[in-house]
């Protein structure tokens, strides 16, 4: 099992046996849908609907049924030569034969398709034709030509409402860009394609596009995000009985395991993907699996099996003219023979590698892609400029209104900050009551849901840290109500015990939020309330969800002690009980801490690209213990430094509040 649990799929459910059990039902579905499409009278609508079905199932796995259906639709299209769609269907047939490794049949169908291209009248028909031409070109290593076809497909369909072809054209462009290592551009076009697929609720388009986005995340090192995407799309591929898509997802999960150094787990996944690709008669996919298995076997030092897999990949690639795959196979074989000291064989494969690489990755190929991208972007910019000119005046007016509203909102929030600041104890008041203390307070936004509270009653000092629902403006509103409830509990109701104070605060907050019977409000707060009795040298404490931690130094070695609060908030709660009032001696030299959850929950640390991880309570405990002998006033700087070093460039996710007190 990989570190990120990327291998947690269900082989018994996703096995070929299970998928084969679905095949009969899928074929029935295809036949039924095709028969319904054949009944449509409008030719353009009929052929476009068939394309939507065709693009899901046009692969070796469903070759027999799809070939039969295509030939039937070719007859239908030839009966209406004005539509020109027979050229599109012949091109589709050429792609199927190519994916099955039947090069001559593919070539014959492609020649027929091209001879009929001039008859295609509709932009969507031409776009579909260009899409299949691009796939054929790509498989045969003609990258420049393939990208030209993708570009022409996008230009043909961009003014139509046929969102499916819009989506697949952008998907194809993104795939070209990905394979040319233009990850930023590929990501943009995958997202554009995804938007079209979402418009028509194309689950298969959604799955394919997200698989592409997962591949980008793998290259970027965002392995956790990639694995999550792949687990989601696997279920869609299973639903559609798509071994080609499912095997691609499992292959990418294998790549993740390989990158994590889990070579045996990676090999297992690539073997399963290979079996699926055999079942689907997906020759290009089989070669990919052989290459991935070969690379994993090299890392496992199983050189004989690795050589066998890679030689099979060379044979299949050469036979089917898949040049891009052939050059990678020779590269891996060169590495293999170098590893076992057979330098002559290594050099032979290295020469082959450079020979194929020169054909596939010519400098002009990437420059051609760049030229076409620039052309497309320039055209998009021109269109945007024209639209801007037409609505420039309205836009300026709208921007002015937005800017004015933003200014007013920010001024209001800033004023709210000043109001909220008035409820917080001043530094002077804190120093007068608790000379050895610090407060590390970092609101996420201008105003906060976290706040701290101070009250002195003779020789008793009360201090609380409160974490209200939410942050920002909503949290700030709740904090004002909760702060007033604390003040009322001690001033109006003369309560002195932390447990009873929280009971009364809970009652007052619920009353405040239930005044309007038509509006249910479930907001509230977590709280930690300390009372120091300086005369009796004792401490009383109560907590709503939050604990009290203190570092006990009486035994010589500092130990962190936790007293847990009641598992209930201040506010609406179904099983509210009276808050427990805890009593303990006030020991000079011990450090007492109360806090909200924002510090421990902050994301950061290593592997920021994958989203980082939480600081965690474990690290928080270790930090407190490491500061056991540091004067309390000086600890704030250490908390700030540790927080900033962990967070780095990550966004702060919540308000942060930590208070430390000593005597």
C-alpha cells in the first residue's frame, strides 16, 4: 500500500471478469441507443448524436459492435451524399483499425475519408473529421500534422453550439500540449474542455478531462491531488465499461506509486492495466504498460523480465509505427544494459533512441505548436478587444460602481475592526492583572471570530480564549454577542465559578439567537475560561470543547498535562449538560495555556505543492515543552516564528489565538 493510499482500489470489483459481466449489458445499451438515433429524421442531428455515442466507445474493446454500427451509418450517410458525413465515418473507422494495429485497413479507410472530405458541409462534421485525423497523425508520430488538425478542428467548431466537439477539440489540444511538456497551456485547455462537458453533463468527457488534469498534477508533484482525481474517475469508467479509461487511471496510479519508490506496488498496477488493455485490444495502451512494467522491473533489479517487456514494446511500436513509444523503449533498454555493464548493447539502444527522438521531438515540432497557439491566442485577443470596444463604456461604469462598493465595504469592515478592538483587553490591563503572560493573536481576516476576555473581581482574575463560529465578518458578529454574554454573567448575575459562568453564557447566547422564531441560528463558540484566585493560590477552569494545557515543572522534567473540557459548545446543542468546574492548585513556575484550534490546524510544512499538512496538536505539544524554561513574555516571538516557518506561503485557514500565563 502506498504512502498516500493510491492503491486502495477494489480489484475484485474492477477486475476484467467483473467488467466482462457488464459487456453484454453495455452492448445492449449501445445497440438500443443506436437504433433510437437511426430513427431521427434530421440528418445533422442524427449524425451528431451518433458521434456523441461513438466518441465514448470507439476503441478496441468494443471494436466489433462499433465497426458494425459505423458501416451501417456509412450506408445511411452515402444515401444522402449532400451531408458529407460518410467521410467522417470512414475516418472514425480508420482510427479503430489503427488502434487495433490493422495499419493497412486503417490506411485504406483514411484514403476514402479524405476523398470525401470536400462533401462535408457542416462545421461540426469537419471538426470531427479533423479530430480523427489528428489522432491518426499522433499515433504515427506526425506531431506537426496532428496539431494542425486539432487547430483546424477548434476553428471549425468554435462558433457552433455543438459543445461536445468543442470539448473534445480542446481536450485534444491539451493532450498535445501535455505531451510537449507545456503544462500551463495544457491545464488551461483541459479546464476549458471541462467547462463544455459540464454544460452537457458528459460524464465520460468529465472523466477523460480530469484524467488529463491528474497527469499534470503528477508531473507537478501534487500526488495526493492526482490520486484523489483518479479514484473518482475510475468509477465513471467502470460505469461506461471503459477498459481504456480505467486502465489509464490505474496506470497513472502506478506512476504515482513508482514516484514514491513503491516499485512492487507500481508493477502490480501496471500488470493489471496491461491485462485490461489486452482485453480491450488497445495496442498503444499495451505498449505503454509494457514500458511502465519494464521500468519498474529495472528498479526491482529483475533485469531479465524487464528486457523481455521492453523488447515486446519495441516490436509492437515498430510494427505499428508508434515512433514516440519506440524511442522510450530504446531509452529504457539503454539504461537497463548500462546498469548490468553491457555497454555495447547500451550504446546500440542509445543510438536507436536518438534516431527515433530526432524524428519525434524535432525542434520545429514544438515551435510549430507555439506558432499555432500564438495564432489562436491572438485571434481570441482580437475578439475580446472588439467586445471590449462595444461595451467599454458600460464596463467602465460597472467597474466604477464595483470600486465604490468595495471601498464602502472595506470602510465598513475597518470600522467593525475598531469596534471589535474595543472589546479586547488592552495590553495595559493585561499587564496589570497578569504580568507574566503573552497573547499570540492572528486573525485570518480584518475582523475575527476568535477573541480573548479579561475580568478582575477583587483577588480573582478571569481570563478566557473564545473561538466563535466562522471567521471574518460573520465570526466577528458572533464574537460581540458572546463577549457581551460573558460580561453579563459576571457583572449582572454576579457569577464567580467558571463552570456556572459558561452555563449562563450558554443560556444568554441561545436566548439571543432564538429571539426571531422564524430564523434558526446555530452559531456559537468554543471557549476555555480560567479563574486565578490569588488569595487562595488556586485555579478553577471550565471548557466548552477546548482544553486547558499546562506544563508541570515540579518533578524536574517538564511534563505537559491536559484537562479536557466538556464535549459541547456554547450555543445550540441537543445534549447540553452543566459545564464541569475543575479545581487545581496554582503552582508558581508552571506554564498554563489556553487556545483556539487555528494554530494546530494551519497547513504548511514540507510538500507545499501537494497542499502541505497540518501543524497538528503533536507538534503543538512539542513546541510548548521546548519552551518550558523560556520566560512567558518571550514565548510570543517563538510562537510567531514557528507559525510563520510552518505556514510559509500557504494561506492562513483560520483565526489563530494562543495565550500563555505563568506566575
